[in-house]
C-alpha cells in the first residue's frame, strides 16, 4: 500500500509540473501577442516587397539574365555584376532607355522610348536590391530640391560637374568615344540617381562626398541653369557650351574677316 501511495504522489507531482509548464507557456504567449501588435503589419509589408521582387525577377529572367548572369553576378565580356548597385542605378539605366543595351559600345545611349515602364523599372530595382542591397532614391527628393540653396548648388556644380557637362549644362565630348549628356529636360530623380551611382564614365558621388542635401542643391542649380530660359552661353548661346565657345567663334570670325579685308585691299592696290 505504501508503494502504491508513493507512485500516486509521484504521478501527481509530474502532472502538477506539466500543468505549471503549460500555464507558463500560455502566459508568455499572451504577453508576446499583447506587446507585438505590429507583427502582422510587418509581415504584410514584407510580402508586398517580396511581390515586387518576384515581378522584377520575371522581367530580369527574360531581358537581363543573358548579360548579367543568373544571380546578377555579371557575365564576362557581356555585362557587369549588379550586386550592390541598388535600385537607384537600375531605375536610372532602365527609365532612360540605356538598358537593355541594344549593342555593345563606348557608351550606352539614352533613348526616347524605354523598353520598360517606370513601374516595371521599380520591380527590377526591387529584385536587384533583394539580390545584393545598394542605394535608393529619397522619397521626398522633389521637396528637397524645391527648398535647396541654388547659389550653393552653383558652387558645387562648377567644382564637380562643369568640366564634363559644360558651364551651361549643354554636355560635352569625353575620351574614347564617350560623352557627357546635356542636362536639359532631365528630371530631378535622374540627376540624383546618376550622381549616386556614377553611370559609365561619371564618377560616383556617394553620401560621404556629397550629402543628400548637397545633391539637392546641385540639382536645383542644374534645373535653374537649363530650364529657366537662361542663356549662360552668351548672347548667341552657341549650343549652351559656355562663354569660351562664343569667344572662340568671335575670334575665328573676326580673324577671317580681317584676312579677307587685307587680301581685298592688297588686290585693289
């Protein structure tokens, strides 16, 4: 009888311990649910991002994979790696029609009719960012540009941009068949993305070199320069290449006129 009573007491202890353990789990689960109200919202947001990346992967597999490889790691002799370039670089290249590139050359030219829509470019950017991270474009960029200091942007432009894009933003020729394009008609987003990612011959202006606020100032000056009916190229503009171009043209025309006048006087005498 004593042994039987001991066994019953042992089972009761085990059942009591199990009940206490189960109760503890219920209490912990309840506290976790109470203090994590945003769990489902975060999960839904994650699913939305994944959905864009999935759509981008479908586009990538049909239009980009032959040059940039299965996982964006690049193909030698065809296309560079896209790991770490981010959505800003992808959207710039796709929205300007530079990519997909029709043929290999010194520089990928922009086209008037891009292959993908802006929404599809965002999907591709989401997929590339999913593969390897990278930089993106600020959501409030237009507001930043509107509030920026145009004069400060002019100083930044003359130091960092004028040697390639010209003092009047008209663009110019570079070495090896490349060129710096005109800034006329280029959107705030495109200029920001180009500075952030450094397409082709352009240097990268990371945030540790030019802060987002300085980039906005530079963009504000560029838009003032090319879109506000200004003629910094001189009286006759001459393609908006700057005052040096107009001075050279006046010199050549003047010297030619003097030479012809001299020959005419000599012929008369």
